[in-house]
């Protein structure tokens, strides 16, 4: 039995408790200081709810913190969460996770906040929402690598142009640094797994990955321009989620516009993002959206703190012909109603802070050594993370001895804080995390190279529901 204590019974904490309690191996307790919220949590969940201050040492001792496997501080107050986690760790909790909003606590240039407060992981719901929203906009593999490899390994999509020195060559003839790899070659609608005998033709798009300086040097020498696509993106609402989205899209080939009714918030965002186009006005105004040609936007994202405003803005955008409409759902009370309208509103995705937070924390709590992180664009290529645990077939073996199945590629190796480009003679150690790419039909074979147990693959092959919109 796994003992889990959650502090805070708001939207995020209560949803987290309800999902985690579905596992009979979890014993969940909620600590909530507010009398009304504690009563609501008691009525809407089947877990133990205690009215108590989660940042009180006595309350934590009474809750059995010394036997706690996971302590999750999920209140709206960053400081309360940090204090609660610090106390919980000092009193014997095995693992602590804090919900935070202020990005200050992620900056470890002066002090490591995780180490100082005894926190094993920090979770920012707004940042997680932004990442979920941005994934369809940006190249998925490049995006995952930025988050996963912390900038130590980069991914680029580079196109072979007429007149290129690489035209007609085989990959084994390319003079590349040992830290560079080509994972796949996209040729029209076909995806070719790169091998030494793959020949390159004009218009081929190569998926390169490797050490940043080596990759930039190779790109400068053999490619005139990076393959990219200009896209028009409209954000409605100057929220914290919008702020995170803008930071993730600060690239020249993205044209981002923000619509916000508050003059004060417009000024605030203008100071933060001088190059951002900001329109002051109501995001629900049909006239304003029509004048701004919202129907020509590639992506329309309603991300204000008001669900009602978000829904109305999406209705207007859909009516005007926006190609891809996404909405942020802040309150669980609106979930059923929004799903019933999803098809009529042409919603491609519904993103919820409570759901993305629950998913991330479930990953931290998961004992499964294999995690699916996403897909590469529209291709049938999965991004898989394999953790090398005791008992793993790959433990203490060189990567060349494990070997990647046909149509699979090892992209990066995370060892503690060190990120490496996997090399044939690299010996895998317990705790290593190996990032892999696998074509759909080869995913099971890849997993069995490390963990030949059928139950590990069942999760990946369940059919998705038939809903038009996905909730994340």
C-alpha cells in the first residue's frame, strides 16, 4: 500500500485525489484548512479528508507524515506549498512534490530551491498547459527534446535543396561529427528510417539531432536555411498560460497576436514582450475578430481565466473559419457542457490545468519504466522514454549490445544531470533514461528489448475514445 498525502482540496488537489484513489494500492489523505472546501472534498471524493493546515508540523505528524510515500502540496499559495514540503521532508516523507506558479523557484542560478526546501519535483500547471497547447504548433520532437535534454541536445529539420553538396550522397558518406545523428528522412508523405545506405535526394527533410554547436556548424556548412513554416497564432486573454505560451513561441516564424480587454494587462504584456502584437478589446467581439481576420489564423487559443469568455471567443472564431481552435477549461463544473459542444465548436483540444497536473504527477508516481511522451508530427513515430532499472535486460550492457530494432532510433541518454548522445560503446547504468523513437509497429519490439513483459505494453495499444476533442 502506498500512502499519499495531498495538501489543498481545490480544483487541482481534489481531481488528483479522485484519480489516484482509483488505484486500490493508494491510500489517499487530503489536508484542507478551509471548512467549506474540506466539506466539498469530503462529499465529492472517497478519500480521507482532514480539516487541517498542511504547513503545520503538528498537523503533518497527526496525519502520519513519517510513513508517507508521496507528499503533494497542491494549494494556490506557492509559499505555503514550499513550507509544507520542507516540513514534510524533515518529518520523514519519502518524496515531496510542490505546485508552484512563480517561475522564480525554477531558477537555480543563485540557489537550488528543490534542494533547499527538500522538494523532489516542482509542478507548474500553467506551464504544463502551455506546453500541451504548443505541441501541435511546434515540431513535437524538437519540443520534447528542448524540455527533456535541457538544451544539451538539439533537433533540427533540415531540407536538401537543389545544388546541395549532400544531394545524391549516402548517409555513410556524410562527414558528420560523432555527436550528430540523422534519425529519419521525410520524403514526400513517406518516412524513411535513416541507415548508412540511405541515399539523399532534393527536397528530402532530414531529422538531425546532436550536440548544439556541432549541429549549428554542420547546418551552416551544408544548409542555406532551416526547414520551418510561418504560422499565425491568436491568443485570447492575458493570463499566466498566455505568458507561458508566448515564451515557448518566441521564434521569428511565428506571428503571435494577443487580444485582451484590460488596459493594465495590455501594458504589462507590452513591457514583457516588446515585439508582441497586442490588441485591446473584447475577445468575444465578432466585429473585432472579423476586422483582425481571425478566420485566416492557423491557431486560435482561448486561454483567459474565464471559461465563459473562452467559450464565446471560440464560437466566434469557429464561425469566422479559424483552422485550429483550442480552449482552456479552468473549472471542472463546465467540463460536461463543453464536451457536448466540442464538435459544434470545432474544438481540436480542451486543455485543463487540473488534468495536465494530474498527468504529470501520475508520471512521477508511476512505477512503469516505459513512458510514452508523444509523437513526431503527423508521422506514426512514437517518442518513448525507457528507464534502466534493476532487472532491465539492458542494465550494464553497451548500447550496441542492446541494439535498436529496425525503424527505431536511440536519441538521447539522461544520466543524472548529464545529457548524452547515445554512442554504441556507451554502457547503460541503473537510473539512466533513454529517449527513443519508434515507428508504430516496432514500438512493442523496442520495449521488449529492455523489459520483455507483455503487461508493460498494454497501456500503449488501448484504442483512443471517439470524442472529437481531446482533454489534456
